[in-house]
C-alpha cells in the first residue's frame, strides 16, 4: 500500500490524496486552495509520475475537495468519479460559479472550461451511503460510503482491498446540525485512518449556546436600527444560519424584519430542495410536501444588482446572509465595505478563515483589542467602526470527537490531514499519549509506502440478500412483493439504501441515474416502506400494523372519525370535508399557515393511514383571528378596526387606548396564526414610504403621460398591463401594473426617470396578474415538453406557482423552466 499526499496535508485547501491499493490508483478528492490560479492546484505531477488515476472518490462538494476535478478528469477520462447524488448536484453549482469567477479575471488563465466540467460530471457515478460497490471489474476492491455530517451529501469512504483497508473521513462532524444529522460510523476495522484535523487543537463551544448568542446579537443590532452582515460559506453554513434565524423569528425570539440571502447561497438552497433524502427528517418531509424550508415573508433572495443596490443604500434594520464566508468574493465584501463605517451595524463571523482573508483580520481584531481597527477589503483599507463577533457554528469535529473516531476504529496507522501544520503537530503529539496507533503528520508532497503484514479481518456487518431478479419495473402496484420478501427475512430491523433495494429487486447490474431517482420516488410514495428517522437516504419495511388493508382508501365516515382523533384541540381544526370521488379529505384550520408548519407530521399521518389525499384550506378564519387579537390586547385597549391584507399575508389593526408592548402582541399573534400583525400607523408609514408621492410642478397632461410611459416601455422585455390614475391624500399619481410587482421592480431606475420626465409620481402596483402568471407557466411547460396534470396553482404570498406534472421532469428541463419563469414573472415555480 502506498499513500501520497498531493495536497491538503499540513494545510487547509487542495485536498488530494493518491492511494495505491492492490495495484490500483485511487484518488481521494481533488480540490483547490482558495487563492486561485495555478498555485491553487494540488501537485498533479505526482499523479502523472505515479501512473495516473484509475478511480476518483469525492467526499463532499466543497471546492477545497472538488475544485480541481475538471482538470484531473480531463487528463484521465477513463477514471470514473464516485460520489453521492446530493454531492453531484452541489458540485455542478460550485464549479459553474468557479467558471464565472475565472472568466471574469483578467490576469489569470482559466484552469478549465465549461466543456471540462460537463465531461467530468458525465463521468460521475452516484451511490447512496451504506451501499457497498466495486469500482473495478478486474479487482476485489470494495468501497462503502458512510455519512460524515459536515454538509449535505458528505461521506467518509471505507476502502477494502487485499493489501489492507483504509478509512478516509473527508471533512467530518459528529454533531447534529439544523440541516443534517451528525456522522454515522459503525464499528469498522481499518488498517489505516486518514482523518481531517481542522480543529484538532480545540474543544467546540456548546452548539445551542452559540446559536443563542447569534440570535441575541441579531436582536440587539435590529433593535438599535442597525444592519448585520453574516458572511457564510454558500454550502452548509449559510443554510444553517438561515434556519437558526427563521426558527427564532417563528418562535418570537426575534422581531419581524427582513433577512436577505445573496450570492451562490441561493443556488445551493435550490439543490437542497432537489435532494431532500440527504437532509434531516423534518426538513425532508417538508420539502416532499412542497413547503419551502428557507424562504418566507421575512426571508427573501436578492434577485438582481438593482435589488442589491437598494439594500446597500437602505437605512432600514436588516440582516444579510451572503457568500463568501471569508469575505474574499461574492457579494459579502461589498456589504462589509458598506456596513463597516456605522457603529450600529455588525459583522458576524461563523466559520473558518484563511490566513490571508479579510475575515481573518476581523478575528485578529477580536483577539487584540489594541490593534488598529482597519479592514482591507475590495482593494481598499477602510475604518471598521461597526461591531464584530465570532460564533462557533463549526461543521468540523473538534479534538474530542476526533479522538472518539480513532478509539472507535482502532486503526494501526493514523494520518492527520486538512489542518494548519502547527495544529496538526500539536494534535499529533497529544494523540501519542492517548492511543497506541502510529501517528503521522504528513505535508503535501510526501509519500508513505508500507506493507501491512496481517491486514485486519473485516467484520461482516450484514449478509448479502439473494436478489429476486424481477424484470418488471418497480412501482407502487408491485412494491408489496419487495416488502413481503424483506419483511420475511429481517422484519423492520434492517434499513436499505436505494441501490441495495434495486439489486434485491432486479439483480446486480449498472443502473442509470434516472432509474435510481425513479425507484427512490416510488419508495417515497409507497405505504410499504418508510425512511430511517435519522438517515433519510435509507429505507426499511414498515410493520404489518402500519399497513392499511389493501381494500383501497378508508371508508369515508371512518376516515373522518380518524381525522377527528388525530389533531389536538390547539390545532384549531374547525371543519372537515371529503371529496369522495377524488378521495380527498378537506381540512379547515382556523390558521392554516401555522397548522401546515406545526402539524405537518399529523397531516402526513392522515394521508398514510387513510389513503386519502389531505387538502388544507388556504384562508384563515377571520372571526377566530379577530377574537385572538382581542384576547391579546391589554385591559383598556379596544380593537377599533380589523383588516386582512390577503395577498401581502398580514392583518392590520386600529386600536383605541394604549398598548405599551405591541411587539409582544404581534409575536404571540404570529406564533398562533403564522401571519403578521401591523398597526394602522405602521401601515400608513409604509404606504407613504412606498408611494413616495410628492407634488411635482409642470405635470404632463394625463393621457400624454400615459402615452409617454407606453413608448418608454415599447422595447422592454416585460410590458405594462395597466396604467391607472389614482389619488393619495389629495395628490394624484400613476400606478403601473406589471405581471407581478417583482417584475416592476426590475424597472425601478427607468420609472424614477419617468417621474422626472412626466412630472407625475409613479408607483408599481402591488397586485400580480394571476391569470397571466398561470398562462406563462403553461406556455413555458408546453414549449419544453412538460405535461401538466391540471392547471397551475398560484400562491401570491409565497411568490410561487406550483405545477403538478404527469412524469418526473428531467433536470435540464427543470432548470430551463425555473430560469425562464423567474425571468418572465419574478416568481418561483415548484414542481410536484
């Protein structure tokens, strides 16, 4: 066995390890250093001198582990690249973003082109964790992935050969995060452990305490009218921060305010929604039910440069979550530059900072109070007057967890990688006093050639199941056959990966990626199988008692009685109904927005145990809402007026009497209803701000102004559907109605110019053109060959349209649909 460290040893970046085992060269990751250019690459010459590459293993999608894949795959096109399905989706986003950055650079020559990215992705072979595969036809080498925590799709690789066995951790975290559970490691017996050591010198702070510190900081900044920037790695950390703040706001721990998501984070969020089985159980179930796990009325993506400019120049309290996490690229440096000069603002660091990154400067200022507070960013040196802080939300194992991995696997040799040299040397010295294994602290460029005299015998953790060899395609109609076979062997005690189930069903062969997705979708819908509670990529047969008799859906009266028994009184289910011919149960909650969030598991149970599809009402019960407000008001305060702004998703109240802590009333109302509550005075202030109406001199005659505006938009992509004259506080103004207000905002600068040219105040209409939005969705679907089962449904409060399709949509068609629909309407499209 020979192990050569081409990069990522004694450093963080360019992870790339060449393992020669049983005469095969297996490359473990192939990443880049953050600095860019040729110096960013690992030493690929070592690989060439060693005879090339036969296979490549990818632990996870971060660029320090994947950024050089197009280069090495270009040189060795016959080498297959093995990773999880989620990782492939994420790698595509990260590498395309790298392409854009390289092509923008004027001084450096790009190290690869789009063709190389596409070719590399075409060589990728995806497997779920805990499925053992053989990468070579002429070798007995076996590889199994195990969940590594860290980020979605991340895995450890367990490689078994005649010459010995190697466990490569990649980046690992044993701590549960908001998006993914911690690493899952059975009792493996590796001869060699190659382990990351990023935080080998630290014991992490309590995760919950750190999250609470971050929430408290955000609350303080917003309450003093400041703006807070949280630069975050686009993959992993950003999603964690979004969910931390979203939950705090939903629980009333934070007031309602705007959180904007910018940079590559938006694209990563989309991939998370595409592969829900790699997320935690609660998130996966929400995605499968069509619920957006990241965005809501308070949390929104930054759509374009104009919107970003508005946010940068805004004086309103707000929060920005943006890449890059080190303030080295993406939009985050621009926000930092803008926010740095105001004492009310704040920059919160939540992750690892490279030595030369501006984020590292901020950490050094925190640790050295006498240091001059200046920040070098965007080629400028600027005074740093805003608040700064560091929050321990690490997705890497600390010293204690790393020791636990060694103690669990008891390898003969341990190689420490992926850490600053001083940290690794200190950690290695400490380990020498704790364990019996031989500890190595390699540096990039070093090789270790050794023979394992007596390779450890491997524990056979599970027997291989004889396949059924069924030729017909797996479907909901024949899933019972697979359930009966597996239940007779192991009952409900054993969980299986999709690939393992496919081999049990149809025998061993190479399955296409689309076949895997199709099989998985059947499992997700089947009443005979359920996902593992912690590892959603694994499935187990359900118990007999959990299977509804196969006589079709439950009888209607029995079903309604069952529904009555499932939901607690606080769910406020006030009415039930049924469409018998369609087998749909209608659930009427007083506050459906809150019910869908809090009781999604019970709604899912109704569907699973009755065989009826659950339809939840969209409109809240206005009488209940008004009664709730009255009950929350203090003694002496009288509700004078109560209005519901349906499209905007909030209630407005006018109150006689004093309410000293209206914020508490608002938070209690939102916790119960899922909707916001505003005072009329707030509404008036918002209207005045939004309308921005003033008296102009030399106002153009109304019809001439209409014609002038029409001509100005003649050559634009989007048209104006309606022009109206309106009056506010006695002052006339023009309202322009686009297909959606979001489209109208794209022309903000043009509209501002038209105000000056016509002498009229001009505002963008708030109401979307729902018929036109649905028409656009149908036209785009028809043009790219997507067949709809029924008309699209529009959800204006969510700024989204949901479409139900006849068959699963190919990824390239999905991207075309999403991109074109977003461009035409400013809305998201959700495929169910």
